[in-house]
């Protein structure tokens, strides 16, 4: 059976199909209703080609199993969610998050370019998503503009992890040539082991495409394209867009360097350089899902005695903040109405320009404003030693939590005070010697 002969089925499993969204080499994707969860979903149905030989059939099988292996593995606001994978007789399909805005491809032409700031924001978010995937053992291997989707909030979602290399999976290796030639790194063409730098190269091509409205290499066929990627420099961005900031051009050139060792050492480094071109990117883009926030808090010593329901209660009333290195978080003498818990990173406690302490993840600060029972002046300044993620809770928000939740906070504050008094006593004893 070929794709051309496949008509849209009225129902797939328990889901009613609404429309066909697209067709690829190995699958057809349908829009469907998930009435149980009251949401629209995308269903990716594996296509069985009767004309395919056993080797090609085995390859298609691995593509399906590879993407199915991601069910529940990646939960990030900029990665398409994979909810379920189903095998029913000869039918195989994957239930995924539906993303309504189409792909970035439509903004990769000279007549329909995005504002530079928006293009940079998209690549910045993609860096953060791919860093999250990499930390979870996933290398995409097919990053391209058609695989970066736009949600209805003008946000992005990275899709199509069928060719990904996934650590700790029994279905990770896809034999043969994988990826889209125009976006492939030289080492990928040479079928060397992929790395984060392989995906960084591909995202560099997408960035070039968003800024220039065309691919960095122009060729009439895949063979010619591959030859240019391996042996020729790309068309300089400045020859197409002389108005671009020099820093952006350097970012693209670094990401697309033919030598992987001379590309960015990791996603964070590329994201950092992008953020420096437009500093407000960090403020607007460090958004993570509720599930990620919950998991991050669950690992902290501060919340070890909190029940799951209480932790969700805390999240609903709190703010999630990201602050850069050397940022002043609290100033001595200011009036305080909130306290903070460090989710990641470190801060230093300063009084009269003297270092009193260094606090790490799981520690809290600013809680005396709450414990004093009214407006209280900050007794020290708090400055970020590194980039930090903070959970910020206003005094009045804490008072609105359930009694059991407030009790757990008060117990933890008491433990903190006892630990700090003990630490202070130790320091004073050492000073007197």
C-alpha cells in the first residue's frame, strides 16, 4: 500500500479524526479529538509500503520504535509532547501534542522574514529545548526549519524525533543515512557518531535560513549539496544581510563551523551568546512547564517533607524567577514582603560589604520578613554568585495556603534558623581563638 492510496479513516483507536495534517516518507499525520482529555491531538500513523524491501521495512520499523521510545520522556514547553504509542495488529500510531501554527519554513524566504529579534528569540528557545533533550540523553539528528513548529501563542515546539539517538533505549540506532542533507553537519554526512555539536550545526543552518531567507548552500540535488557542505564555505551572511549585527553573524558562523571542536561546546554557550545580543531574551524565555517546576522542587531538601498535593499548592501561588550572575536580589535596609527558595545556583549574603555566607540550591532567604509578622527591613543584601532560578513567595500568598502546607513551611523555617544559629556559633568560636 502506498500513501497515495490511503484515505483518512473516520476513527483511529478511540480517537475521531478531523483532518489530515500532512504526509511524510514513513507516516501520515491526522488531527483528531481526544474527548477524554478535552483536547485536540495529532496522530502519526506509520505507513506500511508493500513495495518496500525487507531492509527498508526494517528501517521504517526502527523509526517508529525510536519515536515511540520518547513517550513521557521529554516534557518541555518547546518540545512537542508525545503522549502514547499504540500497536494494534498491523496498525501502529503515536499520539502527540497538536501544534496549530505550521512550521518555521514559511518564514525562510526573503519575502517573508521575521524581525531579527523574533528570529533570535526562536533560536534561543530552541537552544534551551535541545539542551533539555541532550541532558535527558537525546540527540535529535534531524533539526530543520520544517521540524520546528509554531504554536498558537507564537511560541515554538521542536518535533520529529524519529531519527533521534536516545541513550538507554533498545531502539536507538537507525542504520544508514539519516537527516535532511541541507541541514546536515559534515560529520553526519560522513556517518560519524553524532553529538550535541551535530544538532548545533543544524540549528545554525536554521538560524541562517531565518535571517537570510535562504539556505547557506544552494545546489540542484542532494549529491551536489553534500559536496558543498563538505568542501566549500557557506555564502557569507553579510553578503545577503549587511544590516545584521556582527555578533549574530559570529554566532551563526560558530554554530556552523565544519570542525565540531570549533563549534559551541554546548547548548548553554550558544544560548548565552544569543542572550547577550538581546538581553531581554532571558527575561521572556526562561519559561518551563509546571511538571518541570514540580520535579525541580521535589529534588530540594527544603520540600522533602511536603506531600505532592502540597507541593502543587505551593506552585500555584508562587512565582518562578531567573536571575543572572552578579544580580542584586535583595538590598540591605529595603522593606521585604516576600521570601525566596533557591532552585538552582548560588547566592552570597553580604552585610556592610562583608561576606557573611553563601547559600545554595534548597536554601531559603528573605523569610524573616514573613516571620516578623509585618513589614521588616532586610538585614543583609543577597547577590547572585551564578545564574540562579528562584521560587518567590509573597507573604500574603503563604497565608492563603492550607494549614498543613503553612505548618510545613514553618517547620522548615525553624530548621533553617537552628542551622544558621549553629553555624554562627561555630564561626564566632573560631574567631575568638
